[in-house]
């Protein structure tokens, strides 16, 4: 549970701030005492203060602490967003609006995308789908992160939806580097990744494949090296439990 460490780091930072204020008070009274007996009695101290740039240090510490606390507040906010996004009704079949699901997923990954690509939405206004929304959001998230990671810069990610018979589809198209034909039939394999360690686990598409299977749907991929890729998820509007 990440809220615990965030909580104690936050509380420690608060205490540290108070301790620093007290320490500075102690130093101030030393300085006052020194001034009373005539400055410069202690050249080593003066030398040391110069060496560590004491004046700047005193000024900078409070703003460092303030920045750290602001940063922690943001971490807290992000954790809460992620919880809202992923934990709701873990494995419940519900009627859900997939376009709204895509929108909230786009918000969650906004930071991953915003420096690399603009997002274009072409929604058809599809009907609600009987699905496990948090899991479908995971699928959307994997597609969006993959799209962003395929783009170096100045790209476009287009999200679309549509309906055909008793199935709907939602797709993510990117203007990224594309997938080579010899990789195309391996991308759904667990642990298949072309990304450096730390960037890719190779699990996103294999998990997505499993989730979509459970929904009796399918994922279609089109890709051209140097041009981009499109991942389209098809789902039946009504869930029919498998025997
Ligand atoms: N939109 C995309 N553009 C280019 N390559 C992609 C895209 N999506 C998936 N891939 C390829 O499929 C591989 C497997 O994807 P994934 O299962 O999500 O794992 P990971 O993203 O951790 O590598 C990626 O490493 C990449 O080579
Ligand atoms: Mg991935």
C-alpha cells in the first residue's frame, strides 16, 4: 500500500522542516553572540560558512522542503486517480460506455502522451457494452501506452469507435514506427518485447489478449513499418456466458 510510505515521508518532511527552523534559530543566536564579542573571532567558522555557501543554504532549504511536499501531494493525487481507475468492481459484468472508458483512460496516460503526440477522437456514439469495464480500460491503457512509445515525437494518436451488427469496436491508431512483419505474429506472446529493460515487460498485449478473449471478442492489428499501427478491439454488445 503506497499510501503508507507517502504518509510517513510527508509527516517526516513536516517534522524535518520544524527541526531545521529550530536549528537555524540556534545558529542565529550563536551569530548574535559572536557579534556581541566582536565579529571575526572565529575564522574557521567564517571559512566553513563560506565553503558551504551558508547564506544560500539557509534560503534554499525551506523551498526544497516545500517543493518536496508539493511533489508528495501530487503523488497522492495520482495514486488516488489510479485507484479510481483500476479497482472499481474488479470482475463485474456491467453495461458500460466504452467511449467514456477510453476518455478516462486517456486522462490516466495523458503524461505519457502529451509531449509526443496529439490525440484525435472520432467516436461514433456506440451503445453501452456488457463488459468488465476496469479490465477493458486496462486493454485501452496498454494500447495507448504502446502507441505513445512507438512515437518519437510530433505524432498523432487517433481513437475511434464504431458498430457493426451486434459487435462494437474501439481502435487506437498511431503514427509511430510500426511493427515489422517478422514481429507481427509474436507481439501477443507473453514477454515478447522490443523495448529496453525498464521500458517494456512484453506483457501488455498478452494480458489484453486474455481479457478480450474472456469477453468473446478479438483484437485486429494493422501495421506498416515507418508509418504506424492500428489496434482494433472488437467486442460483442451483449455478453453470452460460455458453456
Ligand atoms: N503501437 C505499436 N507500435 C509499434 N510496436 C508495437 C505497438 N504495440 C505493440 N508493439 C510491439 O509489440 C511488443 C509487445 O507489446 P506489449 O505486449 O505491450 O509489451 P511491451 O509494450 O512491454 O513491450 C512491443 O515491444 C512492440 O514491439
Ligand atoms: Mg505495452
